[in-house]
C-alpha cells in the first residue's frame, strides 16, 4: 500500500463525469435515463465507448475493452469523475490489467458499489485513492428516488461534513465509540478476495485503525455468520475498531431480522468495538446513501461522521 493518500478533486456543478461498465452489461434504456438525470443535476455525463457493450457471456464487453474505458477516463484531464452503470459480476478480472501509475498520476472521483468492491479495494491497496460506495447510473440515477441527495452532496461535493445516523437507518447492535479509516463494501466480494493478491489490505498500524462497512444482497443469516468468521480467521479484523452493517432488507424477510442480528453478534462475539446495523447504502431500493471509502470517520453510538485528518 502506498504511504500517502492521494486526493481527487470533488465533483461540482458542471463536472464532466465518465460512465463506465466494469462488470455486467447494462440496460441501455436505464443508462440513458441515468445519463439524462445526471445532466439535469448539473453534470456533463460522457458515455464511454464500451459502456453499452453486451457480451461475451454476461459481461459489458471484453476485459480489455472495460479496462480501456477506465484507463481512458482516468487519463482524460477534462473528466472529473467516473461513475459505474451497474454491478453484477466482472470487476475482479480487471484487476491484473489496471495501471496503478496512470491512476495515481490522475486521481479522479470513482463511484460504484456491489461487485465494484473489488475496484474500491484495488484502488485503495495500490493507489491509496479514496473512492465512493455510492449510487450508480443505471441502478440508481435512472430512478427519480434512487439517490439520497444529502449524502451525495456531502460525500461527492464536500458541501458540508458527511455524516449518517438513525435517520439513515443506523441503530446500535453493540454500543461504543471508535475512529478510523472507513473501508469495506460488499461482504461476499471482500470474502471471496481473501487468499488472493487483491484482498483488501487493512493497515496493522495502531495509528491507522479501520472502521469496516459491510453490506450485501441475497445472503442468509448463516451466510453472514460464515463470512464474518472467515474475515475473522483470515485476520482482516485485527485492526478494525468498529463495524457498520448495511440495510439487511436486501437479504432477508423482516421475520428473519432477529436471526440475522444474532448471527452477526455470534460471529463477532470476541470483537471489542462498537457495531451498528442498517445503513441504507448499496443494495437498497431508494434513497441510496453515499459512503466515502478511505475517509477518516468517528463512530459514536449510532452516528458515523467524517473527520479531517
């Protein structure tokens, strides 16, 4: 991991944003709706050459084409940010092809979630580039109620200090106070990367602890238990001071919520830090909250706030 965090200028009115598809093929109609809504929001969206490709298989073009769009977007000095269309599957196979020197020399806002957890981890590992687990073009911007405006503007525009709390779904599973670097993403993607060169690297320095954000979709309580124990056994939680879980409604029926909570607490029985559940970010139906990965944050009971560091 590079020693120094690099900072990309935040977005603003008039920013040119590149639309890319690093994973599965996107619905062209949803991409166009999202593009139009981004334009109405005040951006100048640019659909990259392969963003609407379909195939091979379920991919949005070949790995070489998907990487070419990402590299072109980072290299273009007129582009301020890069927004993914949707997740699915495919980001992981791009990791050996990415050019860290190019990206470090041209830091940009990068936005995506779900399968793009692989890219968030790689950009942190190899470039120390903060990224944004935040609404995507086809998945969220195409929906008039898909984006939470407040957290988008605080995270992506830095118009005010970013924070989330009970109004964003958070509630306490285990009380406490902690601070650290906010990292994480989709739990199953993080778990699958363990044992590979692309696993998320969490610093073991006592001056660089981590607050870990985890969310997922279509995973049952026993799977959460299994994956959390996998993270624990792999040593990923050694320097984690607090854990923030996403909104569980993408995974279970309301009747299963007590079981999911008990499964998480069972897996984390020896974890000493605070644990909160319910942040409405990632796999949610509406008002998707933006999360600034790589930011230094303070956890105080059911509130998470970005700090200057």
